[in-house]
C-alpha cells in the first residue's frame, strides 16, 4: 500500500507587532489574511507569542519591521520564528524590510562587533530558512546568512515617483558619501542618464550619528539634485549634504531614502534644511503629520510580489531587473 498526499503548499503570513499596517497591506495585496496570533509581554519585558491556528507544513512568511525600540522587535521576530519551527512549519522566511544593525557590517577599529552578522546568525539559530530585505546598507550582508537572501530594491518605486513629479532633463543624482556612488550610478541611469555627484563625508569613530559633509565632487550648479541614501536616521548626514549642495549652487534638492528611521531631531533638521521634498517608503512606520514636505510611498506591493514569487518558485530577480 502506498501513502499519497496532494502535496499542496500552504502560504501563511504572520505579522510582528512593530508595523502591523505594512503586514496588513501586504496581505491585502496578496488577497490573504494574516494568521491570528496572541502576542504579549510579561511584566519584566519577556515576549510571548502563540499562533491561533496550526502552522504544520506551512510555507511561513514572518513580516517584522524594526523601528525603535529595535531590539524588542528583533527579539519578537526571533521568538515568532522559533514558534513556527517548533510548530512544524515547512519553510520559514523572515521578511525584515529594514535589516536591523545593517550599519554595523564591518569592524572599523579593533575590538568592535559585526552586529549585522550576529543578527543573521540569530535568525538562522531561531530557524529562518530564508531572508527577504529591502536595500541593505551594503550588499555583502547577503553573505552573512548561510541560505537564500532576497535583497529587494525600492529604487523603481522611488524613481517612478520622481519621474512623475519632476522634469528629468535638469536632474543630477547625488550620493551623500563615496560608499553609495555605485547605487547612485544605477539611479542616474534610471533617471535618464543624469549626471552624477557625491559628497565627501567624514564620520566620527567615537560618536554614533556624527558625520561631517565636507564638499561636493561633481557639478551641481543650477541642477535639481536627487540626493539618495539607504536610510536617514537623525538626518545629520542628509541635512549636511543639502547644505553643501546649496553652497555649490544646486537649484533644488529632492531627498530620497528607502528607510526613514527619523530619530530625533530628523524631522526638525529635514523640515528646515531647505530640501524641496523628502521621499521615503513605509519599510518603517511613518506619519506625515506636521511634516509638509514628507512623501511616503508603499513598499507593500513589492513585498507581496516577492512573497508570491518565492511561494510559486518563480523569479525574484525579475522584480529588480531595472535596478
Ligand atoms: C550611513 O552610511 C548611512 O547610509 C546613513 O547615511 C546614515 O546612517 C544616516 O544617519 P544620520 O541620518 O543619523 O546621519
């Protein structure tokens, strides 16, 4: 006698508590519901998660964004993955639209950690089989996880918006530091082979979020500058870059970033720095309240397409071929 099953795969979507609106938007795009769960904290801060339905044999996708308090949400993601592993999910994909600790991807000095690698190790130990993230701080973070990493790009979402709103014939694309010039090259190509410039930035080795924007390399005089970055945290880097661009004769500065971390005093700095518009995505929860030049674009369709391609064994690469 043989035992047969219909072998049907079962896609299940789970949301951490950090950014439920994004997870709901992804579920809506896919036309599915989020799996109900109980999640709560003990008095001492310990996190408890239990799924309300069987997850056995599922192709499980856990969406967790990591705004502040970031460590709390990283821990919750690990606990959610552990619960799935112990509940016999068949495959677990951790979707971290904003990869936590991405800036700590190498040692600058002796006796420093490589925390981005540690996060990958923790995800692996918890039971994640695959990671999906958007605009990692550096590409090599993909290699920190010993399994598939789908590194998605928000570039088409951001550049399509810019093309719909600004004339591309006077645009210059500007990287806020030398490290992002390669990404800026792709943007420049996407924005009609626009000229490229970068800001020479120096960073403090002793203080977090402390940088100095020195000068612009490239011609930006009279240009509408699209200043891009993967993330804006306190806004120091970007506001400094806007200042040097204006000093160099830029006509307008349009800021575009994937991850709007916006820790204090970013709102103040970015509202007052003289930028025409600040464009970001909702990889992290956002509010435009009281901030007139902020535009938030949704990353949910991209994440939904990515989940669809992974589940159907399709091609994720086709989703970022333009980048
Ligand atoms: C650094 O290399 C990153 O790409 C960002 O430019 C930086 O982390 C932003 O931090 P802040 O907004 O605090 O200057």
